[in-house]
C-alpha cells in the first residue's frame, strides 16, 4: 500500500463554488475538482490538468488553503475504502481568461457534470469531505483556521 497525493481546487465566482456533480446509489454527491498527482508532476500542474479534465476549465493555482488526510478505514466508507490513504492539498484557484470547454475532457467514473453551488446553500449539499464545507465558509468570512485539518471526512 502507498500514500497518494491529490491536488484539489477551491474555485469561487460570484458567491458560488465550482464542484463536480457525481451520482451513486444514494443520489447526487459533490466533490472539489482535482485528483491524483502523477509521477514527475508538481501539485500545481496536477491540479491544472485535473481541472481541465474534470471541470473543463483552465485555472490559475494560488495559495494553499488546507491539507486534509483521508485514511479510509476510519470513515463511513470503510467497507470499500479501508486501504485508501490519501493526502489532499486544497488550493484557492481562479479561472483564467475565457477559455473553457463545454464538456469535461476526462470525467471521473461517477461524475455526471459540474455545478456552481451557492455558498449560502453549501451546508445542505452532500459534499465530500463534509467537514471542508465549514472551512470554506470560514475562509470566505475571513476567519482563520488551521492549514492541516487532519484525518477528516
């Protein structure tokens, strides 16, 4: 087993957060755009590639906001994630220019699209990691919080 690095984007525009929309047997759920870092890639490059693949947008990667660990055996999806150990780096990102695609180039298996979710409604959506929703709200209201969030879901 190994630890996987993943770069994730926090993209906010006009009081809305860009998320990937996914579907499973329980219904819709939402994830921050991004994904696994490949050998030889910087985190910034991995995030730019993943945002283009999953969301169809080119992004400028800005400040690192949070680091989250996910140790699958400790969480609600342990039945199928028990051997997963991932470290996720959440960066504040901005859309660049007007260049965008209508459809993501390489969506994830459960992904059915993308959605701009109102910050005011954030807590009512099934977003993973769930606890990150409150940290995004803190960021937007100017409250400080730790960069390292630990093993949360």
